[in-house]
């Protein structure tokens, strides 16, 4: 923690942006696997993919890299935010609103909700999948733990679906600012490419959000 | 026009401040904002009250002395303009105008609406210069400079160091100011020589003084009276990254 404070503001932001982009790439993989559950009613494809993710040694190592990515992103995010609050001890009576990226004002708030979601998500899926007992299911391709069933059961709970959808929406807002912001933090700015990065970031965030939200909604309403 | 002014009053740096409401009447739409404050101050002096302290010097938008956070915006509602150049036609008759000093830990209030911006001087002293031997004036085209670079450096050099970027930023970050000062040299061959040291020292000083970090919110660019672009911040990030990676370890 002491070391974290010693890094310059720009170094912290560079680390933050790299961790953020890394987490973004993880979201893509995660979403692709999740979407498989909608593919067939027997959940074969999804269970097969989940089995691969749970047993492949490379993925097992990468899991720790991902975990570290989250920890780094969260620690640096919190440190940056605290410094930002301390930089203005006396607030304005009349709050300004000249921001050009609205969601940038709420990164710590959307991040915090995503963190709460992550903890619950971690307990619900990861811990159960790793340490709990899950029924096996046999297909022509082999016998796997029926993780898909766990998901289908959870998404029958309306309250959980609502929480899930809200959290993913906020993650979408986090990403909408975060994606293009990461490029600026890294100094990757160009009059020709930056407008494209901004547009691509927004489309990408919308796609990720819709993708993740579609799964509980389809399961709940079918 | 008649106005209600809600102004931050603070007798000294350590005194506790508060907002005080004043009425001003018969202000011309053609008056500048500072002239309007002059009218208020004259009336206060007539009543034997302490006039409102605020910074100003050139009153033509070039020195960067004037400040004021007016209705939630540094330098008020007009775009690309300093408070001294902003006119009363931007307001409506009967309006209440809230006037606050710049708020940032490294910009402590000296009195009323005046803040101490010497933190900016310290950042400049940390590297915002070129160590050259002065001599005769060099020939204009002795050092060839691409037109684009010359233009960009000139845009960066338009910064008058008023501190509106810090005032506008939700994090009280000085990134736009420092980026402009880093960029004006980084873009020119004369500045390249000390570029690596400069960016590290200026950013180091900026952090040390307690300015916030950049969240890429870009309120600074929207409020800058000289419309300095945040692309300079990206350039500084780039310069800093390269400087850090390539700098020899002491
Ligand atoms: C899958 C999850 C997440 C992804 C993909 C993600 C992605 C990103 C990206 C790309 C940025 C932009 C970095 C930059 O401006 O250079 C960012 C910023 C930020 N993130 Fe996250 N993030 C995630 C989770 C979280 C969590 C759990 C927190 C909890 C504290 C958090 C807090 C922040 C904060 C505070 C910022 C703004 C930092 C600043 O500009 O000062 N993020 N995020
Ligand atoms: S008084 Fe010089 S810029 Fe306003």
C-alpha cells in the first residue's frame, strides 16, 4: 500500500488502464462461454466449456493472473479516488457540470457496485463450482458437472435477476467511460483514431451489457 | 439590470468564511463582470464596508490573473473567455449569481475570492523552462520546425496559467496546465533536450503539491479560457511513460 502511494499519478493511471483493459478482455471470454448456455437445452456445450475452463492447467494459472488484475485495479482505483477527494477539502456550493464524459464522475460508485456483485457472484458460482457438490450429467461427449443447472436455478429467482441486470448495466457504464479513457491514460490519442475508439468503446460496452443481461432474462422468461 | 450576488467572504487565510448576499442595481449589459464587481465594491466602500477582494490585472484576457467560479463554472458561462472578458449580457435581470473562489487544496484562499496560485509557479520552477545560453537572436529559420508542431506548440503555449482547469476538475487536477507546459517544449527541437527530465520533475511536483489525478472527465478542456485541448494530456502521458521506461536508473 505504501508503495502504491509513491507511484506518480500518471504511473497509477497507466497501471489502472492496463488492469482495466485486461479485465475487459476477460469479460469477452466470460460472455462467450456464458452465451453457450442459451445454445442448447441440454446445456452440453456450456458444461463442456465450463469443464475445460475448470481443468485446463493454463486456465488454472491464468485464473490467478485474473485475480491479481482485479486486486490491482481495485487497490489503485481506491487510492486514486481517495487522493482525488483529498485534493478538494472545501467543496463548491454550486456544483459544476462541464464534464465531457458523464460516467467518469461515477467510476468509484459503479466500480463499488460491480465489486459487491463480484463477491456475491464469486460465492454463488466459483466457490460452489470449486468446493461444493454438483450433480454430474452424461452426454455422448462425456460426463461433466452440471454447472449449467446451477445457473438456470439461480436465474429462476426474480430478485437475483434484477440485481444481476442492474449490476451489469452499471458495469456497462463503467466500461463506456473506461474503454476510451484507458487509451488516453496510455497516451494513445490520435485525431483520426480517437473518435473511432470512443465509438467502438460505446458499442462494445453496449454489446457486452446486452449479452450478459440477455442470459438471465431468457432463462427467467422461458 | 438588477442582480443578487452570493459571494464567498473570508477575511484572511485562516479565517472562517461564509457566503454573503449583495444586491446590485442598474448594471449595464455591456459591463464586464469585473466592472460589475467594481460597482459593488464602490458601494461597499461608500458604506464603510470591506470591499470584495478578487484577482485581476490586465483585464484583457492575457495575463491569467482573474479567476472566480461563477454559477458552477470557472470564468463564468461564456466559452473560451476569461472572467475579465466576460460580459453581463450573459446573465438575466433578477438573477442570483453565486461567486466562489477556486477550490483546491494547493490553492488556499488568501482573502475572499483570491487564492494563492503559487503552486503553479512551483511546477514551472520544477522544469517548465529551457536551460539555454542566451545570446544574440538566432536566425528565424536556423532550426527547421514542422508547421504542425509549431502550431500545436503555439496552441499549448496559449495557456495563461489561470487555474481554471484545476477549478473545473472534480478532482482538482492540474493535468491540463502541466500538459500544456510540457507540450509547448516537447513539440519543439529546443525542448527535446531536457524533455525526459522535465516531464518527470513537473509531474512529480504536481503530485507533491496535492493536486488530484486525472479521470479523463475533460471538464478542464470545456472550461479553459484558452481552449487548451486534452490531447496535450495524452501527449504528456506518452512523454511520461517513455521518460520513465528509458530513464537511466540512479
Ligand atoms: C470487470 C470489471 C471491471 C472492468 C472491465 C473495469 C475496467 C476499467 C477501465 C478500462 C477503466 C479505465 C482506466 C483509465 O481511466 O485509464 C476503469 C477505471 C476505474 N475503475 Fe474499473 N473495471 C472493473 C471493475 C472495477 C471495480 C470492481 C472497481 C472497484 C473499486 C473499479 C474501479 C475503477 C475506478 C475507481 C476507475 C477510475 C480510475 C480513475 O480514473 O481515477 N473498477 N475500469
Ligand atoms: S485580468 Fe488578465 S486575464 Fe483576466
